[in-house]
C-alpha cells in the first residue's frame, strides 16, 4: 500500500510541476507584419502567428515583456466562439476578437496577468489578436476596424 501511495504522490507532483513551470522547449512562432486600419490612420505591428494547438496553448505565457509594436495573432482555422484566458501570462494584454474577413468584432481591454477567467468572443470569430495592455486606447483601435495581414484570409 505504501508503494502505491508513494507512486501516486510522485505522479501527482510531476504533473503539478509540468503544469506550472515553463517548458524548456518553447514553441517557435513565425512572424509577419499586421496593419489595423483605424480612424486615426494605420497602426502597424509585428506579430507572432499561433496556428497549431501547441502554439495556441503556449501563446504569450511566461513572457516578461513585449515590444510596443508587437503582438500575437491566434488563428483558429474556422469561425467559432472562442474564449481566452491569462493563465501563466505575466503582462497585461488587450484582446481583439476578429472575424474571418478581418473585422474587429469585440475588444477586451486590460486582461489581467494570471487571471483564469474565460474572456469570450461573444460570437463567431476566426482570429484573436493580443497586444500590450493599453495599446487599444493609445492607438485608437475600435470595433469595426479592418485588420490586414498575410495570415488573415489565408485558406487552411
């Protein structure tokens, strides 16, 4: 019985450590330029692209900082309702929920680091763009803006 308890406890500890520690083999992301057409003019960012399950799962977790003109574009492959969270994310983010035509349908400003509350798109979207917290306000980004990038509109 003691051996069973010891093995079970060891397995639980390993699972816990795996889930809370950053992976030593970080996923790689391709990058591209993305433009948001706003009322005050085009806003240009260099974004990392997350298209597969491993990339979307890692996202911006464990990053301590991100350049002011950087972000991450999550491509879900097809339109659907999605929910994002901030588990293991160290920096505040603004999230733009974008439809398959590149139109911003919803914005969540100021997502808090480590918050595991699901942030819903509130309807079908194909993409989510994460930017540094405060970027939406500073750059006059609004619902209805058009987002242009090589990834948006690409058939998969």
